C-alpha cells in the first residue's frame, strides 16, 4: 500500500492545491472562493508551519491551513479569525493555540485516511511548538435536518453522545477534539444554519 506523505506546502504547490479545491468544490461553487495564489503566498510567508498538504503516489490529495491565535473565549467569525483567508492580520506569532481555518480532501481519495493524517500532523505541530491546543470552527452540516425540534446546543450534545451522526462533528470527535462553544453566524452555511462549534484538542504533552 502507498503511504500518505504530509509536508509543508509552498507556492510551487499552488496548481496541485487548486486541483484539490476544484474537485472538492466544483461549479456552481463560486471560483472566487477557491484559494488564490495570493492567499497561498500569504500562508507560506506568514506561518509556513501551518501550511500542510497530503500526497499519495505523488498526487496532492488534501491540504490543511492553520495559524496561531491566543484563545480568549470570545465568539468570532471565520472571516475574522482567518483574515478573509489571508491570515496576515489575524496570525499571532506569540499565540498559544493552533487554529485550523481549512481542511480539504479530494472526494476521489476520501476514505483513505487523508484527513486523519492531516489532523495528526496538526497535533504534532502543536507538540513541536509547545502550544496549549489545536482548535477549529467545526461545521455541523446535518443540523438543518434536526433544527425544527432541537436547538443547536442540544444537537451538539446529542452528537457528542453518539445519538446523532454529524458528517463533520462526529469526525472531529473521533480525532479526539471536544466542543468548547457554539458560535452563531460563523460562516455562511445553509446546512449548518450558519452555526459552527469551536472544538479543541489539548496538547497531551503539557
């Protein structure tokens, strides 16, 4: 079996990264929401340790982008924490937490452990830099199916208990992340009704 290779991405990887985005978010998804060359350049110059890609048989099959923040518990939006995808204004070199703003896997390669490998690499970055945690704003794309009879906090608790399976949050729980807080208007997302759950993985070496 071929093994998944996770490494930092550079601007030279732009075409491969774009191919991942195109396959994961095909038209009618707006092209201007795919990573741009300027955004990729900003990622690798601002915080190269947070710019990761996964390869399988020399094909770029996934990517993950993160930055450093100091967690203060305040609600925020994706645009605020991600600096609209550029991370230059929101990245804090002295931060205590690695914050994931994006993870994308080619649909034709899903089920091969690629997302899990990227999350393990993120955990290793947390350990290497001596940070307190990894965290991310987690979509809850199955929430719209339950919203008529469950408020969002009850839905999250039901997913935590395993009573409901959510496409993203259930995966996050399997990676060892735990919910911290629910945030409204995090990202325009019809399936999640614009909600996200802030999740964290605590550094197991601290």
